[in-house]
C-alpha cells in the first residue's frame, strides 16, 4: 500500500522508482500527458509481465470511447472500470456479451460505439 501522497503512475519512471517491481499498474490514460508516454508504459508493463488494470477518470463522450478501445486492445483480460455504458445500467440487459469484449470490427476513429 502506498501513502495517500504517492504520485499516480504517469510514465515508466514512476514504475521504475517503486521500491519493488510492481505486479499491477492502473493505466489511466489521461494521466500520462502524451500518447508516447502512455504507449511506452504499456510496453514496459507488457515486457515485464506487469498486469494492467484499465482505469478511467469519469471520461465522457469521445474520451470514454478512447479508454475503452485502449483497454480492449492492450489489456483485454484484465479488470477495468471503463465498460461501455450499457454494462452499468440499473436493469441488466440480456443482449450484452461477456467480457472480454472484442474491439469493433469497423471502428469509427478511436472509439467504442457498439453498446453505448
């Protein structure tokens, strides 16, 4: 457990500066600053067997589609809190498929629109 004042993971250096090799990384894309930093961190985790958790920060609209697509492509078997809106409705729908979700076959840009 880290103290409340520990900085969030926002790049490879944050992972390298831990007092131990992490087993998990909560990937919140909005914290990385650049796409390069995000992808370098994903690659670093993948190369070292660090499991990734798809985390969001209440992204809406286009941003939510981005974090969903990133989770489905880079850490589809890991836990996440970025499921498409339909998975969080109060009444459970019968037409929803089980996780992990496949990326859309014909995406429109960098987004998930299949179940929103």
